[in-house]
C-alpha cells in the first residue's frame, strides 16, 4: 500500500444511501442520484461522516445544515474566498441545495459555499476564527 492509498478513502459506490461513511464522493453525483431517486433538486436528510467531498461545486446551505469538525477547504491567506454571495434574495441558480444534512469530520475539496445572509455571516465568523488559529500556530 502506498502512502497516498493509505490516506485516500475509497470512492463511493452507492450514492442512494442516507449515510455516507468514510468515502470520497462528488457532491454533484450525490445531487444527481438524489434527483433521479426523489425528483427533488435538493439533497436532504443525509449524513456524511469522515468523507472527502469533492467539487467543483457551490453548496447552497438551506435550513438544518451542520458542519461538525470539518475542513471546509481553506487554502491560502483568505478563507472568505470559499464564500459566494447570492445576488438575488430568493433564488440561486447553479448551486447544489442541501437541507437537513450533517457533515461530520469531512474534508471538502473545490467546494464553495453560499446561503442566506445569516449563513454567510456565520461562515465568515467561523472561517475568520479558523484562519486566526491557523496563523497563530505557524
């Protein structure tokens, strides 16, 4: 086993589950599988534990979305680069809507985030705090 294989989770084989555990997955593939199964354009009522969640994608956080112990993908000196501010108040086109989902101990790669103003404000606080902690440790 190479060092890369040791730290790379297995690729998700089944996107039609309620709980993803320890797999690498494409956020778009979760969206597509959910759309085909439910005919709803929102990922809803899913749990992701210890996953690597890959983009490119913009995650639209709706009600009940929680990130617990996740690496949101901060790179470089400005974590705010992960955030996208919607220009319309009631609609975002092209983003992947997520509602009532838990992301626990996940790592995000090439994923940006958007949502209501309260979500954006909370993300700014969390990202700024993590950047200060990271900078203090260097």
